[in-house]
């Protein structure tokens, strides 16, 4: 639950600072920020209520992962990590 920007977490302070800086940057961002905040809050509340109070809906269940998927993720993550740590490998 710490990723939900619940008070007094550091995520709440970060989101408030980002929102206020966006308002100072351009006044037109107020409506867009309000809309995205409303959508995010309603989706978070929906997920919280369905997972805590009801049986989890079938479209939200995650099938168990397989070794093949772990290998695929590893083989994609290792080159990415190498390129991030040593960008001179590109040239």
C-alpha cells in the first residue's frame, strides 16, 4: 500500500510537489492532472475493493509463471543491464 501515495508516505509528498510544479508551469495542466488523479484513484479503489472484499475477478487472476518466461525475461534484461552500465558497448 505504500505505492498509493497514502499519507504520510514520501510518495504523497512527491506527487504533491509534481502537481504544484505543473500548475506553476502551465495553468492548462490543472484539468488534465485532476482527470488523471481521479481515474487513478478510482482504479486503485476498485482494485483494492475487489481483491480484499470479493472473490478476485477472472480477468485479474495471474497464471503461474514458467521457467521459459523467467529465461526470456533474463535474456532480455541482461543485455539491457549491460548497455546501461557500459554504454560504450554500442559503439
